[in-house]
C-alpha cells in the first residue's frame, strides 16, 4: 500500500509525535514526474466499513467507515507545488464521492455528486487529480449521506506543507470528533428531527484522533505545531492549550490553513469543518503535560494531554513566527457587488413522503433527508421542484468581486462553507472581526457577517452550513460562477 513514512519529517519528530502516531502516518511520496512539472503523489482511498474500538471494554469495537485502516486516516502530506492523484475506491453499499474541503481546485475535481461529477457507485473507482494552490491544513469527506458517513468517521486530512516557513520540532494532526455511540459501541441515530431543526444531534463521546483523552507525546522543550481540526458534524468547540511554561498557551498561526499573524488561542470558536493551526512550547521536563481543553460549554471538557518526552531540546526564546503569506486572489472591494445571503428556518417544515421522493428524478441528487427545516435566501435545496438540480442561489460573473452579506436570521450557530474559494472575512455587526481568510465561517445567532471573494474560479460551487443535519435539511445551495 501507499502507507509509508514521510522522509521530510525529521526522524525525531516521527518518533516523538507519536501519541496517535499520526505525524508518522503520512501517505504518499510516490514521486513521479507530473505532466505539468513537479511531482505527482498517488494515493488510493478505499472507502469501506472497518471495525475500530472507540469505547473501552466491555463495549465492542464500532463499525466505522473510513478511507484507511484506522480513523483518522489517511493523512496525506504534499509539499506545495506537488500534484495529487487520488483514486477513490467505493467499498460501500451506496454511491459516494470525495470532496476536498478548502482546496481551490477546478470544479470537476470538487466531488459533489450530480453537481460536479456522476456519483461513484459501489465497486467503482474515481480518480481525482489536482495541484493545491495553497499550503495549509485541509481535509476530505463524502458529500452525500454525510450525516451517517462522516458520523461513522469517513474523513481524512490533506496537508500541504508551505515552503520556507518557520521550523517546528513536531507537526501533529488532532482530529476532534464526537461519536453517536451507545454503551455497547453500536451507533445510534445520526440525526433526529429535534436535532436537525435546532442545534443538531450531539454525539455521546468526544475524541481526538478517535481516542478518548489520548496522551500525545511531544518533544520536551520543543515548539509543537498542532493542526486542530473540528471534524464533528455538530459540535462547536473553543480550544485552549493549558499549562504551558512559556508563551501563555498556544498561538494561532493559521485559520482553515490560511496564515494568520500569530495571536493567542483565546476565544476562536470552531464550528464543524473549521481548522486552526497552533504552535505551543512543550514543557521542559520529560513527563510533564499540557492539556487540550474545549471551553465552549459551561463545563470545560478535557480532550487530550500533550506529554513531553525525550531529552529537553536546547533553550530558546518562544517566539511564534508567521507562516509565509497566502496567495488568495484579492477581491476588489471598491467595485464589489453586494450579495445578500439570508440563513433562516423554513416557515413550515416541508415533509416529502416516500412516494413523492421516489417519483422525482432529482430526489436522489438532493442528498437530503426527507424534511427541510432551513433555507438560504428562502430557498431550500429541493423546493424549486426542478427536474434535476435547483437553480443556483446566485450567478456571479467570472473575474468580478463580490461581498456576501451573510445574515443569520436564526437563534442557532451556522458554520457557513463555500467550495472552491477562500473567503476574505471582513466585518460583523456583532463583534470585532480579525481580518482573515477562511473557507468556513461561524455565523453567530442573529449576526450579519461580511465576506468577500474574487470570482475567478468558474463552475457550480456548493455553499452550505457544515452542521451536517442543517445541510441535509435545506441549508444548502450552490453558486454559479460563469
Ligand atoms: Cu466540507 Cu460541502 O463540505
Ligand atoms: Cu447550520
């Protein structure tokens, strides 16, 4: 298989980043000459059910669905400029596809069934090929029946390493996710009307890399880069690294993979699909620990422990350095067109009976549940009643700049995600916004948030809430750039 150690990570960080052995499980490195120059990295991703223990005994192992032997996996690492050729092999009993979350790629590689590609049927293969234009911490997941498949663990990390950035003594991936498991280790319901029409259905157990409160080894006195992913379908988290001796906790250096001038990790809530790269200094004395905690809820929740191991690295001042600047096309704000986007609850939940669903040719393409509770600009995905797809929410002219005014008319949080683009996050009427780039922005209840893009990437691009039950029940649409 293609699982091999990544020679670009130092041996020391391979050995020490061990906890979940994630830094070591980099995939790829099959360097062939790619047509467009640069290297080609090839991976095969076999999506299928695999048993994996999440709960301790006497519970049973749980029937996860994964792309690799274990959740979370694989972690695909590319250097900026490398090309990825990823072959999805569908070992499921339903059709699927892979969406490359956060990557500004061409529309045909975006992995949305019916919108950008035919669904990949059971037993079939589909080859994706693209060169990610940006460095950063990205991930990938299916885009149909996501509530169940992501709920059962179908997600992997795609990391694009920057060139000429600051050095780190370890580079970790922390995939944070809850699981809807009962006491025996069996999955319960992934969705409920009650959850879908409100904040979502929460899991019963929180994990990092599929482990309950794991101990993750870090090099003593080393500067650790942790790529923190919220891959849960529902829960909003607000993380802290507690107990550091220098630096006052962790510092954010990237948001959704996009460099941010370093600032303390101290109140940056992450909705589902959002990522933060942080840096912190590991304790000097081997055996000492730091705590990764979710402080979003009233009762702070411990998620993992970082434990210093090995001989302490030489003393140096802790000074978080910025990553090399991103090259996201700058929207021309002076000449931008403002597009209002209202996120609301539907007046009446629309209920589609089975007969209606099966009689409509578009039903399968909806990848929706049978009810809608939510809408964007008063349109729920199936509402148009069109033969196949509903019309786009809006059509943008290629090359022009746009400001989206995202208005949350509901009392709930919504992490709003755009495919194929990276937002410039501008301002909010509720809070002070640190200008940054992101592919997913967390809309607070009743908030109006302004984000901008330069519409340079043609195609039909999904635009939806990443609380998967909201997405599945209507808070989903697409934007056409032509
Ligand atoms: Cu992470 Cu449309 O998805
Ligand atoms: Cu939502």
